[in-house]
C-alpha cells in the first residue's frame, strides 16, 4: 500500500471542507512564495503545512470507510483529517462508465446520464461557495456530500463484489445500496460492468509514467496516490486474490483478517475466524461465559450436583463450584 499525505482540513459554512485558503492580493501571494500554488489567479495564503504521512491499515475500505457516517459533516471532517480527502474536487475520480445498462453491453461512448446528473447536483452545491474564476477541479474545498458520494460508491462496489463472489442474486443489493445517483444493477452482467468501469477508472493513477522537463529531458515524477484510489486498490487486490469475506458472528461486519491483540491472534487470516476483532471475540467469550454461569446456577437450583453440571456444560468442576456459589 502506498503512503498518503494528509493535510489539515477544516469546515466552513456548515458543510464545506477546506484544505487551502486564498489571498486576494496576487503580489502578496508571490512574495509569500505562493506561485507554486497559483490556482486560477488565486493563491494559497498560507502554504499548507507539510502534511503528515499515513499508511492505510489493512481493510480500510471495509472498516474505517465502511463505518463512516456519510451524512455527518463533523464525522467526515474528522475522517478527512485522519486519512485525507476522499475524492478529488470535480468528481474526476468517478468514471464515466462505458457499460450500457439498458442494452447490457459495453457501449461505444460514455453511457450513463445519471453520471451527468451527479455532476450537475454537485455543481449546484459548490457553485455558490466558489470564488470568481475558481476552477471546478482545482478548488481548495469540497462540500462534504462530495466525500459521501465517493465513500458510498466504494461501499456499493464492495457490495457488488461480495454478492458476485458468494454467487448470490444481485437482487440482494437492494437491501443496502447507497449511491442514490447510480441505478442499482438488476442483472449480474450490469453489476460486473459497474464494478469494472468504476474500479478501473479509479485505479488509472497506478501506472508508472514519465514526464518531459522544460529542457526536454524525461524524468520520473514522484506522485502521491489519492485516498480514493488507494482504497479502491485495496478492494481490487481482494478481488484479484479472490478473497472471500467473512461476517463477524458478534457485530455482523464484513472482514477478511481479524484485527487485534496477539493473544486473540493478531491479524489472523487462516483457519476458522468468527470474529472481526479481538474485542468482538472477547465480548462474545464473556457473553458465553455469563450464559454458562446462569445455566449452571439454574441446574444447581434444580438439584443437580456440581460434577454433573460440569460434565453437562463441559466445564471444570471447580469453576462450576465457584459459579453456583455466585462468585
Ligand atoms: Zn465484529
């Protein structure tokens, strides 16, 4: 997994998440060395602090991203400050799909009118907040709903993969499909088309490329992949490895590897794993223990002896003796 750079973000006007601000005076901007950051004749008035570097934990797209409340601007801000901005401004990371849902085949041209509607919707959200000349793709802010759109898309792509990998009917997607702008696929082929089109577009930054310098010499330009691309790469890796999802017997979450302390098997991958984390495993173990204690007391009250109870519950006699004394 590549490292990501996370810069500080803040929220304004109840839902706009900013990660840069502007000077109105261009001369001053140049003096401050803002030339590097000139954006459509606007300049960043404070160079963003050198961002901290983060590496996404395994299964970030299932866990941290899966848990994000996509309707809560404050939670989305905290998420952005921890992991970075999910989705570049301008929806550039969300593809223009070539899969034709109506005719269930690959179309010659981008074929989804809803994708255009999504753009319109976002334009109407951000336009009143944009400065004159501020470009759609190089804005220094997004509306939190733009982040929601990206989060929900990854979660829906994950759902498609989970349904297809288990050989379940795509009709099951209707229970939790989240991307309101994107028609839920009703045929398997359409679901495959959506998965392939949107993931492939999201992954397009992951290739080695050279650029030409001003003097005409080629050079390799280091780049930082985006959070959206990296989360999609995690999903694509699981698809490539035909990784089946497990479902936690305690909290119901989808996962691949158990997270947690070594005692409970740190990041366990092999064997029968019922719980997504050591805390779910522990919580379930405590609940099981409590049930056994209650059962032991009930049997004891009915007149059953300690030895017999121990055998019945497959427990140690000394434990049962302790339980029935209420300790
Ligand atoms: Zn769990």
